[in-house]
């Protein structure tokens, strides 16, 4: 893997300062993963939002290639685990082993001790092994025999699962699904992309041409910059209204949780950051809403009778909830009038000397008349 000239100290906190780096990461991933630029942007969005990805797709569409290209473009440690039925939790978390030389136990890291973990076919393993990812996905740490071990930062899980009903699979529990920021599907490439994929594999491995475009420090700088993006209260109200609609919908048995609301807000900020804006607009929420919400819903049996899918119901909700009017960031340099601030008292204007009340002069006439003879 070749390296670009990386200088993390020159990156400012403004979103526009990272545009060249983001474009470079896109370009490098696109050398190996062909035909779906939208998926690349969504992967970057989730990484900047400190989230995790669930890919529900058929085998052979490039899930592993995408994860490998991402890890090489950002120079992050990558590990892959095939979640077969015989995988045990210690394979993921690690374990303590007795060392005869020191007479003590030492920690042997598991597969999750990396920055990008590809959990392939996660719904083929047991529920006990699936639960080994709960702590590390939520808290960024692993606990083994009472000792906590921090995973490298940034950290992201890219999990794949076969469609429910495939032989040897079992659905993920709701608590596991809720920890994934987005559920995506790569799908089949079009004819032109399929031809380009076949041509790229005819000679060298396309992954060998991926160069480093960023590093862990730059990714964490982008994450912090995205966290500081201005988010109007109307955006929070809009997200809350969307989530409330899913909880009271007649065709939805289980709606979006508060964790889901946080994921939507984080993904919207990350998308605005990638777009080069320093504030969030309602379109950012709309673009990430379906991907962040579809896997969190449990539909009522009546939805199947009405031939309603999660995406169809979510689109109806987007059309129902009113859009807030936010097109620009408010001017922070303009000072509001004190009289317009609730609870404020406007100071009186300074009075002129002529307007000041004159002090009364003492009456001296009686004293003067009393002194005459």
C-alpha cells in the first residue's frame, strides 16, 4: 500500500478544510470498489458519526472488498471474523491466559481489538457470540474477567448478514440491531460497473493500488469537527417528531428508540460535514432517516397484509411530518435587542443635564428677616 502525503496538523476545524481529504478517501476506495459511489459516502458518513454498519446482502457483491479498501485508505487496523456456529465469545473479546514465566495471567486480544472489524454473516452464529459485540460497539471497550481493555480509536464494526430465512441463520435480537447506526444494501452492479469489475480483476488486485489518504488522527479530527456543527433546535424537534410517528403508527409494533434518535442526529451532522457545511439542514435528516430507521422497526402483522415494507412506511412518515424551514446558519455576530429577550430589563437611556431633577434650595428668607432690627 502506497502512502499519500499526510499532514494532520494542517487540518483546521472547519468542515471545508477536510474536503480534499474526503475526496481523496473517496478516490482511493473507488479504485477497488466499483459501481456504487453512494455506498462509499454512506460508509464515510457512519465513520465520521462514530457508528456501525449492518449490510444485509447476498454473497459476492463486494462487502469484504469495501471494508478492506476503507481500512487501507485510512490506514486503520482491520480484522475479519467469519461468524460460523462454532465461533465462541472469547474469539471476539479475547481471553486471559496463565503465563508460567511471570506466574500471572496475561490478556490475549481477540478479533475486536482493531479499528475496523468485519463481522461476516453475523446472523449465522449463536446469540451468545453475537452478544460479545454489545459492549465494544456501545462503549468502545472489552471487559474480560473484570478487567477493561480499550479498543483502538476510531473503531467501527461492519457486519454482514444473510437475508432472514436463509439456511442456518437466526435473526439478530433487537438490542443488537439497535446498536447499528445504519442498515445498508450494496446490491447487484449495473452492466457497465460489472464489466469494469471484471476488467479490473483481470491483471493485478485492485486493492494493491489503494493508497493511504488519511490516518487515525485525521479521522478523529473530522469526528470532533462534525460534533461541533451547529444544529438548530428545529432539527431536534423534527427528528423527535419523526421518531414519535413510528412509535404511534398502527402498522408498527416497535418504533425508533432514543438511541435511534441519537444515531439519526449524528448521521445528519456527519452528512452535513461531508457536504462541506457547518450546520445541519432538514435534507440531511431526510437522507439518513431510512438507513438509520429501517432495521429498528418491528412491523405489525397487518403491515404484511397491506403489503407495506419498512421503507414504504418510513417514506409516508417523512411526507406527513412538516419540514422545518432552515436554509442557513443564523448570524452569531448579530447581537439581539435586549428588549426582545424574555426576562431581560432594558436599561434606561442616559438623561441630559437639563432633564435631571433640580435639588430644592433651602428657604433663607425667614432667617434674613429675623436678623433685622
